[in-house]
């Protein structure tokens, strides 16, 4: 700031000096080159004008030879005096005649300067002849004095200007000094502590003192604001700390709940599983009393499990970890499944059921498990609180400004809910009142969880009820629940497939040394860190006629899978040596195991991750026997059915092939070029391949040669369809690798189908043998 | 529209006033010149050799259109029996559109009106050929080749074209030449 003032002062001073000097230069130049010459010319004119009127007098006197008159004229001229400077106007007069005579008059004034001169000819007025000339010296005293005075004035003015300049500079500096000092003080003020200025010097001018006081007032307000900010900051810090502590506590609580649920469900799984098995064994032996006890054990275990599941769901909701697994759901089918599940409970209280759902209502894109859980929960409540009454479910499609919805309306003629009770209905651990809890049981989490799930899907649950008149629960779910998990999963699967092909090359040499068990019953590999769980699964599967191999660690599981090539793998995620996800990804990277279906069996609800990594199914622990068997048999049936891979760039041709082959009961997978076809082969191990000869990216001969390089794929029948008649040599080369080459035509598909039937039949026979 | 008319009238008025002022100025120059012209004739160093028979000073006044002006000037110069160097003055009138008189050569020639370039050239050629002094009162004519005119500044002085004088072989008194204005 100080520097700025100093620099400013120097600049201003310099500018002022320049302005003054320039002004002076302009004035001097104007004087020297304009005014002074003009004055000089004016004086010269005066000299000329003075001599002109006397010329005629002089001409007459000279012409007439009147010397006395001539002398008088000359004397008169020489006597003329300027009153402004009291000196003679004419310094000298000289008449030079052509006859040699000279007549002159002088004023004896000593001068250092050259006077103005005027000379004019003298003619004879009579003869017009030239007689001579008259020369006049004009006094330049006036001009010289004027010039001198002007120079002196200019010098004095310049001096005055310079003095004024110096004085002004002095005053400016004096005026700025307190401001400079103030700026210096302001620069040194420590804004981090208590901003303040030292007391102002009372000798300063009033204006400066006012500025000083204003700044001090500003600092005072700054101090007040800082204090206020500090207190606000402290309060905010305390609030933030409290929030962090609360969040930590909430996280810890959720984690505790999740851990506890896990720890509780593990033994409970064993209890339920073994009780069910004991019940079946006891039932077969006819011990009804013990069977009744075992039923009670199973029911109590299942009840306890549902409570634990509720607590686990709630902890997930609170932790924001609840995920959606969206799928297109056929609504009539969904309703049927739900009602099949809940009808026994409704009937147990002697209630009737009324379901209204149009068969053409269509589908909904939502999370099947969560939607079912919500409906079962609400219908279960209706059944639980209604005796000898009616429970109804109506499903409708609604369209309003906010979009298209599916409305599930659950009504009952039960005890109803008061307005006061409705306020707490969706709050966790809250039931209508304590007597309700005592009478009907439950954790009070069901509706809380249901509402959260609905809200997660973009919908909601509302209730309208009056005590004694029953209740109506309305569940609104968007027809198209948002989310792109399916696409994401597809991408991950595609990536995994691509990696598989690279792995295939590295491991092809290992393929020759592998062996398959000769036993015809499907082999299931169980990889689980819990011995009791292994034992339970083994017994369940064994009873259904499956062979089982077990591993307690991931590493051992991978080795066994690679050596035995099981028909199915049941994989736990919580393993002692590695994560089940790692094992799953390793399985899906191995081309020999790529086609083996893997069912993830875990307490961790990570369906999306499992699907992304290539799992064929997901079972949540504890798993009931029926659920397990349904999943296992479903997966094995899928892998057992014959699959035909159709490779053709023409979409319509592929579609036609699909229709024909699906009519034969075969599964069909199709793709447009050979490279993708190789990936599909690695992924599916198809029973047969139908390939078009006109592939663009990869010629069919290259495709079949690459296919036959791998031992596992050498036996896959390949049939080639061609639009053009192939050259004999090319056809012969193809036929060394493929089973048939058919030219496209009206009966080509029939020919192809007959040959495929033969080949697939032969393959089945070979497998049976 | 009225403003345009007013402007046109103002411009025309200004042009007319300029013409009038110029005319007035030239008239004054002619008036002064007619009194100076005899003195200039007298300072020709060979003035006496150029007199005609009877020692008369023949002065030729050349005009273009304004004959009356020429006649009035002639009358003024010959007024009251004026003489030059003690010799009687004889004036002669000649139109520039007619051949200039070759038989009676004047001592000096006075241009009564401002002539165009061709006319002036004819008169100058005539004067130079006859070695006679050619005087023009009009501003700018000395620069165009006329031998002598007047220079009006703070005083009226004779104005000589030295080259024209040399071409015509006319010599002027050195004293007067020193006090006059000269054009090289």
C-alpha cells in the first residue's frame, strides 16, 4: 500500500513536471516563432508607414532643390518621440541623391541592436525620373523592451510553476502520509486473532481521523461476527460429532444385528433340517407322538427363523443395503403362488378367500421375492386378525399423472385398527397394542419391512380401517420399477466369457488327463465352510439319489471340481480360506467347468453379485428340503436338455431354425458370427451346432478347424448350411470336420432335422451306455 | 426545402461578395499602378533610346473587352500634360484580339485587363521581341512572365521578373531595383 502511494506520488509528480515543461515549451515556441516575428513585422510596417507620407514631401523638396524645406522635414521626423518609452522614433534619416548629394539627420542614441530600416525611392513629381532614395532607421527600443519583458515574464512564470509544483507535491505527500500510515497498519493487522487498529494520532486531519474511526468500527463488527461464527462453529462441530456417533452406533447396531442373525440362523438351519429329516423317518416308523413333537420343533424353528429374517431385513433397510433384483413377473401367476402359500393360514382361522385378478392384467417389472414377501405379510396379517370372516385380494392396473401402477388391495373383516393405532402401524417393533402382541404374537416388524420394500420399489402401502369393521391395505407398486441391474449383470457375464476363452488356450493340455466318474447318478459338489451344513445337504441330496462330494475350503473345492467335473456345484460364500466369490469366478474362468451350473448357497443376500459372476441359482440359508431339491433338479434338467447352437448372420434364418428345433424339444441358442459362436460353445457345450457357410467375420472352415482343435468339442456334431453350391475341394475339406453340408432349399431344414435327430439320438444312446 | 434554398442563397451571396471584393482589390491595384507606371518607364536605362520621332513617349494600352477602362486610364496618364523624363506622352490603344501595332513601337506596354494565357503570351512575345517594358497591375502576372508589376505588402513596391527583363534585354536602374521586389 505504502509502495503504491509512493509510486503514485512519483508518477503524479513526474506527470505534473512533464505537463508544466510541455506547457512552457509550447508557450516559448509560440512566442519565438509566431508572436515575436509578428511583432517584428509590425514594427517594420510602422517604419515603412512612417516614411511613406513624407516621401512625396521629400520628392517635391528634392525636385525643387529646396534644401531648407528638406531639412525641416528631416528634422521633424528625427524629433518624433514615442511616449511609451520616451525615446525618439527615428534614429536616422539619410537622403542619397543620384547626383551624389547626401543629406542626413541622426539621433545620438547608442544601441547594441540593429534598428528597423525602411528605404524608398524618390522620383521627380514632374518628370517621373528617379532622383535618389531616402533611408530611415526606426528605433527598435519598444520592440526590444517588449521582447525582454515577455522573456522575463515567461521565466518568472516557469519559476512560479515549478515552485507551485514542488509545493503541491509537498502538500500531496503530507496529505497522503497518514493514509500511507493507515494502510501500513492495515497490512500488519492480524485477522486471525483480534483485528484492531492502534489509537489514531489526534494531530491528524479530521477526514483522516474519520476514516481511521470507520475502519476501527469495521474491525469491531468483524470481531463480533468472528465470535458469533466461532460459537456457531462449535455448535456445528458438536452436532456433527453427535451425528457421527449416532451413525457409528447405528452402523454398529446393524452390524451386530446382521452378525447375530447369522450366528442364530446357522444352528437354526441345522435344527430345522435335522428335525424335518427326523420327522420323515419317525413318520415312516409310525411313532405319531414323536412326530407331533418334531412338527412342533420344526414349526418353532421356522417361526424363530422368520423373526430372525425380519430383524435381518430391518437391519439391512436401516443400513441402506437392501437391494432390488428386478424381473418381469406375470401377475396372475405371482398372485397364484402367493395365494397357494397363504391360503392354509387364511383357512386355519375359518376364513373364506376372495381373489379378483384379471388373467389379462399382464406383468410387472419388480423384485419377485420382495413383492411376494410384502403380499404374504399383509395377507398373513389379514388372516391372523380375522376369524370366521373373509380375506380378499384384488389386483388392478391404474394409470395417473405419476405413471402406471399395480394396486394390490388386501381387505379383511377382522378386528380393525383404530386411528390412534394406525399412526404407529408402520413403525418398527410396534403393534396395535400390547394386548395384540400377547394375543397374536409377532415382532411388529412385518409392516415396517413391507412398507420399506414397497418404497424401495417406488411404491407404498396405505391403510384404511375402523375398529370392528376390518381393514383395507392398499399396496401400490409401479408397473416398471426402475433399475439396470440386469444389463449390468449381462456385461459382467460377457466379460467373464471373454476371459474364459483366453483361459481355454492355456488349459487345453490339461483336458486330456481328466476323468469322469462312471456312476450314472449326477454328482453334486458341495463347497461349504460349515460341517453341519455339508452333512445336512449331503443327506438331503443323498436321499434323492445324488452322489455328493464335499469340500470345506475353496481351494479344495476348486481342485475337486476340476478333477471330477460335477453335474452341479453348491457353493457357500463364507469359506475359511477364501471368498466363495473367488471360487465362483475361478470356476467360470475354467473352460472345462464353465458349463457346470453353480448354486450359491449363503446367508448373505447378494443375488446380484452371484448372477454377475455367473451363478445359475441362489439359495438363501437356511434352505428347506423342497426348495433345495426344486432348485437342484431344475438346474440339472436345464443342463441335461439338448442344446442346439445356431450360427447364422441372417436373423430370419436363425428364427426359423429356432422354431423348428424348439418344436423338437431342444433348447436353442443363436448367434450371428463364428467368434461369438466359439464363446457360446465354451459356455454351453451344445449338443449340436448348425452353422451357415457364409459367415462374414470368421469363415466356416476356420470355425470348424478351431472347434476340432479342442478335445472336448471334437465330438459335437456340426452341420453346415450353404446358399451356394460349394467347390468340390472346399466341400471335401469341410466334410473332414463336419457331419453334413446341406444346400439351403425347400427341404433343407427337414434334411437337417432328420440328420440332427440321428446325431442327437446317437449321442443320448452313448451317454446312456 | 426552405433551408436548402437559404443555404444556396448564402453560398451564392458569399461567392458574389468574394467576386466583388476581388474586383474592388483589382481596381485599386489598377489605380495605384497607373501612377507608378510612368516612374517605372523612366527607370529603364535605355528609356531615351526608345522614344519615337519627336522625343515622344509612346505608351501602349492593351485591352481585351473593356475598352472604356483602357480609355479612362489613358486619359489619366496623359492628364495635365504629364511628361516622363521631360518628354511628352503619347498613348495608344490596342485590342489583344487584333494584331499589335508593329509600325509604331511604344516605349512601354500597359495591360488594361487580365488576359488569358494565350493572349498574355502573345503580348509578352511582342514586348520581348521589341525589347519593351511590359507592365501589368494584376496580381500573379509577374509570375506568369510579365516584366513588371506591383507588390502590395506594408508598402507598395515595384515587382520585377528578372528573367523576363533579361529575355527582353530591358535594363532597370540598379538603385530602384535594390529597393524593389524581385522574382527570379
